[in-house]
C-alpha cells in the first residue's frame, strides 16, 4: 500500500484514540523512551488479521491482544512476573482491553502492551483516575520523570502502536546504539523508526516483539530467545548486536540510579533499611533519634525540681533519698536524649539566675480570685524549664508545702490550670509546643488535677483531642484530701464531683484529689513494681486500693534511675577535697579505703580499715524506720563496728541520734541536720548502708550506694525489694541483704550475716561490690521504659 495511505491510516488511528478518552479530553500517548522527534516517519501498512492461532505461550515481557472470530476481543496474556505484580500493575492489562474496544470502530487491529518484567521503567498503561506509583526501592515520581519512565510527574502515559513488522530493541546502558534506520530517506515500508536514545533517558534491556501469527511453542527465556527461535516469522531489518545470555545480570539497577549499595546491606538488611527510613537517611547513614517514630512533645509538671527546690529541709531530704525533685530534674534530660522535645513546668519559688522573664502575662482564676501569672524560661541540657511566677508561689523557697490546707489547695489549683495551657502560650525557642502529639507527665497529688482539667475543660469540648496525660505515683500516702464542701473551689462541672467523692475508714466521706487524677489519667506509673503490688493491698493502698485494682490495666511500675553526672564516684565533686578521692570499679579497693579513712577523720572516729563502717541517710520519721535502728542499738554497739547517721525530722528522733552519739561516742556519730556533701561522702566511705524503711515506693539511696560499691541492707518493701537482690553465697549472686519484717530482730539477723561475710569472705564481698557497680542504673534505661508507657497513652482512645 502507498505511503500516503499508511500515513492516513495512522492519523485516523490516533484521532480515534483521542476521541475515545474519558470526558472528551485529549489523551497523550507515551512510551518509556524519548518521544518521536519531528521528521521521523510513521509508516503503518494495512494489515488483515489472520485466523486466530492457538494461544501463544506466556512471555516475560510481551502481552498480546488479538481479535477473535466474531469480533470479540481475546484477553491479553500475562507473564509470570506480571501475574505476581501488585494490583495496580495488573490492572493495566484490563485498561488495554478497554482501549482496544474504543479503537475497534476505526481499525480492527491488535494492540501491544509493554509490561515491565523486572524493573518498572517501560509500562503500557491506560490513563487512570488515580496515577500508578512506580515500583522500585528508591524510585519516586520525580525521578521516574527524569528517566523517561511510564509515570512521570504524576501523569499517566500509555504506549499504543500499530503492529509493525520489525523487532524493536532497547539495549541496556553500555550496549552500543539501536540498530534501526535513523534517516528519513531509506526507511523500509512497515518499519517504525525511533530516534537514538539520549542519556540519561535509557531503558532496561527488554526486547519488544510485535504480534505476529505464530503457532504455540514451548515457553522461552525472555524475548531474546523468542526472537531467535522464530526468525522466519518476522522480517528483521538489521541484525541486532550479540547480547549476553541473561541481559538483566549485565544491567545494574543501583548504577542506573547513581547509588552503589554496599554488599553487606543487600538482602534482608536492604529491606530493613527501606522500612526504617527514606533514601536520604539511608545514604547519609543517619540513625535518627533513639525514640524513632515515637518522638513526641513531653511536658513534665511537678511541684519541685532539682536543683532549684533543694534548699528547704524537707525538699533536700526528699531529693537525696529518692524523692520527687530528683526525678523531675533527671528524667526529662534522659527523655530529651532520646529525641523528644521536653519541657518541665514548676512553680517559681525564688529568684533563679538561670531563668529569664519571657514577658508573657496571663490571668487565671483560683478559688474565686483573679491572679496574674508570669512565665520564666531556661534551656538546660536540651530541656525547656518553665517557671510559673505568681504571688501564691513567691517567697516559699524554704517551705513550698507550708500553710494550711486551703492555701495549699489554692496554689495547686492555680498551678494545674496554668500548666495545662503552657503549650499554647509559651514559645520556647520561638515555637510553642502546641497540643498535637503531646503528653503531660503529672507527679503526685500536687498535680493530680491536671488530668481532670484536661478532660473537663478541653477534651470534653473537642479541644486537645490528641493530648494525653500520665500520672506518676511517688508516694500515695499524701492524697490532697478535703471536705466535699470545698469541691466548688476547683471550678469543675458538678457531675465531676463523683470522681472526687471517697469514703474510707480513715478519712470518712471526703473529696480526694488523687482519686480523681487516677481515674482521669490515660496512664499511671508507680516508681517500682513492688510498690504497685503493695498499692493493691488494704495496708499499702491508703484507702485507694480499690481504685488501683480497678485501674490495674493502665498502671505500670518503673524503677527510677540515678543521675550519673551527680552520683558517680568517678566524677563526684564532693570527693575532690579533704582527703577524699574519686574512684572507679578498677580502683575500688584503694579509692574506697581512702574515702573511708577521710570520713573517719572528718567525723572524729578512729581511723581503722578493718572495722565495718555502717551508714544511714534519710528523714527522721516513722516511714524511714530510724526507730528500728534505735531498737537494735544495744546489739550494734556491742559489735566491733562504727555507725554514722545523717538526717533531720521529728524532734524526738533527732534527740535520739544525739543521745546515741553521747552514749557511744567512740562508735556512733549522729549528724542532726543535712549536708549534701556529707551525704555523698557517707555513701562513698561507708561499707554498709542500712535502710530499714517501713515502706519505700522506690528509694534512690540504695541505688547510689551500689553505684559507689557500698553494700545495702534493706527491708524488702517496694522499690527496695525490686532493686536489692538477696546475696546467694552458693550461686555467687545477689547485691546485698534483705529482711522481711520491719522489726529490730530481723534487722539484727540481716546485719549479722552481712558483717560475717565482710570479715570472713572478702572474695564474696568484693563480688557483691562489683555486681552492684556494674549495673545500668542510669536514667537512660528508665527513660526508655517511660517512653513505652507514653506511646501506649498516645494511641489510647
């Protein structure tokens, strides 16, 4: 047929495709190689379909659709790889069938669908409503456009061509040029002429065979083998260059995209890298934050924080023996090291040199009084410290829990109202935290109203829906009890009174702030697993045991950590003078001996290395069990030991310490009062730390002691039971000695075994010290456990 007729047929063919597009829009036809340049001729001879042949074998890359007898269309065959391809890839076959139906009115012809056998660079695809994303490990839509892929810039393109009578080969990179006529003058009839490909627009090594009338043959290995086995059925214009047996092996995908993946990163490791992050992170080898995808905004709210709230007598003792202030000072820094954005909100009791006024003024109502609130800010160790300044908090540095019950409650109501809105009003670093991906960590009853206000004021009204609250129980003995008549001062809806009402034999009918906070919090944490078990008992729950039991599903026990910057014998600043020395596990013997001698000299005791030196540090009250030591004093004084006690509290217990020092002056020292340097020096110089606490939610002093190579003797309650494993001489395990009842005879029995091991079995004693100093007692480990609870709260609805 003449060339003019062929050109007319091809023009009519493409006009039919344009008219058949959905919505009357114009459809563009593309292939995975450069578009036809101006001047290239398209010569399609008229072609009459032969009788329908038997179904051709499935091929790796050629899918054929031929009209069957009677005008019905035969479904195209899918290759083995295409059958296993994702759903979006498989749907392109059905799209091709619809395209054939649209063009049947113009010319009764078959269509070729070019399917990608392994790499997704050349695909025949009908225009779809939702574009098909390219398939590949590090392939994006933009990158595919640069390479001339089937999907470029989110636009779907399809390859449609009339069946020519020659083989068109797209060689892989580095395989010479395309063996096709490139000039317009000597183009054989029935040949599609494509311009030479320009880098970097290269296609993978795939042979495209036009549909020809063939008989059924066995399956072949790729299109190259198919063309070699059927040479007589096609008119080859020019012989292609020799190709390797397996062309895919000669074509490197990583080289194609400009990325050389190390050998050890392939296989499962490569798949893991794909899941872990983007291509940019993989290329830069950036591990990202320790928290990974669980990074959140965390706001820790507490009534005290170390080191600012430490000058008061009670607060200092709480921090040294494992109280709230030390936790609030150390936990946020550990969370920040894991990648979270962390803020600490505390009242401003005094003038803190590190904090500066942010110039923000807000007004809040507390117990019927409008109060002005100012915000001060300090950024230390990756943590934002925000101090709430208000008249109710000023000048209470030495007595932050002082005043009558109404005054204390008024301060805590104001503090919780202000804290819950801090993420909106305080632009730390120029940017507010906001209420998305946010978790509050409230501590003890002083901030137990925060979960209640968060729910009553905001979440019940559709605000702060993605904000969660976690309440930490440090000491359930203090609960914020008060008469039910004082409930209106809390400015809450009337129906919230049911969450506060509580009756128990001790308090009778009363309003309990801690009870409401436990109910409203998304998650609850206690400072040890042993303490959590005790809270479920009538004796240990202090009237809240039923609430603890009913909310057991959301409570976790996590032991506190210690701050290794402050409590570490290698860097302890209080051991650098007065004859003391820093030491480590490697220098334990010499360092411990020197610190012991320096402590004996400082306190006026006889300097003896062979005598066991016992120590006690804590509040002088019934909880810490110092009176149990008093009951055991006759036995202790009869042993060849020395005893040093440091603390303050009840007046009668203070007089008891002074009496023991006068009565046993050569063996006993009682320091009434408190000294932070002396607490560090006793921990370093003593051989044994005695902790006969009647109850101990967590306790940090036993952790400090083990970090310094001092062996603890403790009452097995709460956190003491969790952290001090009893010594087993047969297994060579254990960290100290425990006794199961808070009685003097039990303490004497445990001390007797301890002193016997110290004198007779030095190797076992050294093993106990080494095991204690080798533990991971840092806050980094505790912060990881806290993070797990925060994630549970985040996804809890």
